[in-house]
C-alpha cells in the first residue's frame, strides 16, 4: 500500500485555507496560462462537514483542466458521493515558480433520499504547480451545514494515506475473558474512520444485547479511541493502540468510569480489537470482525 506525506491538520477545519501565487504579467504576458495547467490530475480526496469529527476518504480520484483560447480554463471534478463539480471560463493567475491558481465557481446537483435532486452553489481554488501537481479545495456552504472537499494529487510514488483504505463498518463476535469465566457475544459492531492526517478513530459498542449467555447479559459500554497512529507490519496489516474511559454499571449499581487500554490489528479485510479493563480481576474483550459493510 502506498506511503504518503502527512497533510496539514488545517485541512480538517471547516474554514478553507487558500494558497496564493504571485502574478508575473511581464514574463507571462503573451502566454496562455491555462495551457500551462491543462491536463488530468490523479490523486485522492477527502470531505468534511459540520456533523462529523472525521473525514470521508476517497481514493483514485481525478481532476481535469482544459484550456480555452481566451486564457481561461474549465475545471471538472466528479465525486461518486458529492456529484460533478464543473466550473467554466475560470481565471488563471500566477506564475511564480510555476505556481498557478484557478478560482472556480459553479453549481453541483445531488440526489438525496427519495430521489429528490438539490442544487448547491460552490466555490473553489485549485493551486497547480506546473507538473500535474494540484491541491483543489472546494467549499459548498449550503450543504450539510457547510461541506469542504480537498483533492490532492499523488506525490510521486506516494498516494492516499494508508488509513483511507482501512475505514469501514465491521460486524463481528466478541469474547470477554475475566477471572470468573468467559462471556461471548455475536453481531457486535465496530466503526473505523480516518482523519485527514492519516490517523484513525475507532468506536466499538458492547451493550450486552448480543450475549449468547442465557444467564448473564452484561454489557461493557462504548469504547472510543481517536487520533491513533498506524504502524505498518509490512504484510498488509497495521497495528494501533489507544486508551480511554468507559462507563459501566456492574450488577445494577450506579455506572462508574473505568480506564481501559486498547490494541488493534487492521487490514483492508477486517479488524481485531482488544480492550483491557481493571474489573472482575482483569477483563479482556476481544472483538474479531466477520464482515465489513
């Protein structure tokens, strides 16, 4: 899986940060700047909006720039989730060290639940560096409380962060081993998400409703780990670790907060999670995925 250099955490903010390239009309006066940036840019993208604390990743994305004879450019980006962003007759500025900026505006249509089509205004800024390298930031203020999409070209052999390939919703089985025995659970759920910088978040809930024991229906609560770094094992699997607190009620007593530590092994196909809690001697919950949604 491809390696990558980390993106700035600023890209996570819902307020976009735009880049500028100084204009040099003396040297570029007779040159169609749009021709300098025309081409197909290959890369990846991620989207963030006000209702989530992580990003939605997209791999194998592309942006196409075509030049017009009057020096303007057309920019087209299609995302399977968010629709087609087409901006025509866009102004191209800059030339400082082959740095060019394309300002984009347009409308994007999306089909919602029930087949209703809604149209939203968008603005964007594509910063191109003359060698088919681009950062394209798109803002759709009226969508989902404010939606921002960032497209970034692959950097040589580098591509999307590894975490972009590992996200998903997993269903699986859990065993809880402690000093007095073992409990088992079926059809538990775990969700793995990514951040723009390549770190990962995991949420796992065990509420006891999937217990296979007829006599005990103990649930261990919700475990949330955020901003975890990935360690590449070199065999298609990755490990990461976390820690936190979980609220748990024992034998009908008032809920208490317990500290836990966690260890994960994840691949594109599945995930194993281990949570260690200082209760009932020492309890270890092991979630093993059986399917990925």
